C-alpha cells in the first residue's frame, strides 16, 4: 500500500520510483545535508526526501529542462496553467480535469482506446509543432502527458517521436503538478545535465551528504536502459567504492534478476555492502505486465 504522504512525480513514466519510495526512504539517514542524485529522472525520490539542499542531474537534457520549467512555474503557477489550458483548447485535446471529456460515442465505439482515437490528430499536430522548434517545454510536457506510456523519446534525427497514448490530462495529473509546485517552492534545488561521473566530481560529496543512484538497469529492456552497458556499470561501481573509502554515504537501486537475466557485475559488487530486497512491480516499455524481478537497494551505512 502506498503511503498517502508520498508525492507523485508529474511525469508518470514507467520505471518511476513512486510505488517503491516508502521502502527506499526507510534506509535513508535521518539527517541529510545535500541530497545528490546523478540519475534523477522524474524526481520521485528527491521530491520525497528531506534535505537542506538538492543537487539533481540527468544525462537527458530535456528531462532537466522540464524540471527547470516546472520549478520556475512554481513561482508563477497562473502563467503555467493559462498556457496549459490555451494549448489544450488550441489543439482540441481532451482534458477531464477541465470537464472537457470526449464524446460518448467514442467510449462506445472504442471501448479500450477511446482517448487515443479522439486525441490522435490533435496530438500529431502538437508533436509536429514542437519538433519545429523544441524549445517550448510546456508543449513537450503536454506531449508526455498525452503520449504512449508517457515516455520521453526522440528519434535519431532528434525529433520527439512518441505516438499518442490512451491517456488524458486528468485530475491525477493536475494534483501531481500542484503537489510538485508546492514542494519545490520551499526546496533549495540545483539542476545539472552532465555525465554522472562529471556530476559527482563537481558535487564533491562529503560525509554529511547522501548520494542516491537509480541508474539505467543493465538487464532490463526499457528505452532508457539502452544507453547503459557493462563499462558504465563498472565505472559507476568503482566510483561508489571510492566514495565509501572517504566516508560518503550512498544508496543505489538496481535489479539483480529480471526475466531469467542476471546482473553478475552488480551482484558480486553488492556483497561488500548492505543489501535490502525491494518488493518491486517492475514493468517495461515494451510489456506492461509485471515481471519476476529481484530489485534491491544497496547502502554503505
């Protein structure tokens, strides 16, 4: 059961730690000066962690630009919501949070895909307009909310290419945005778009900080994880060994088993530290059914 006090990220992407954060937080130190996160993704962990300061990084520049846009919007929410509502009206998208539902006949004709059928043409036009410029993060945020599995995906040409999803801008999205705005207003947050090792070198963690890592998983199949290989895994683990030697606290999430695949590199390394089994419901971009996975949180404290 998810704790009602857990804040949900407004990105809703697959692989998000929202359902696992209660288990993860139990292992965190009570006092954290700087929370340092090299792979922040949608931000569920930093949003639900108490610290004096937050350093969040992601290699995906659009992910960081989206966080920056929302952090800035927390100081002018009217501007954000006015633009969201204007774009929804301009493109003719459904929006049940505005009581702008789809016609009843769509629900009757397309019982499992009515939102996708209704929004497809509007979404395709929005996507084409975004790809002409790629600087409007509010447009990109809308594409994520209406896109298939709410993934942040670009093709080899650099164009956003996610197809429409059978989803809607509903009250859950509205609530997640309000919660995000209320939370980040009072947090001291610094964002970065760097390689994770460059980021850690810049952050220069101390014994009063916590480094939390949720890297791409070596043995799973999501789009994000295609950017990761054995050499990346090894250099990350060697870096954590170095942090351990100077007394810096770290916690790292990973999957050791998934669909009969085994991450021997991580498992052998983890035996030197504290391993906590996490009850997971890991699902992938390609297959939304739950899988038999062995997910862990490893700490050095």
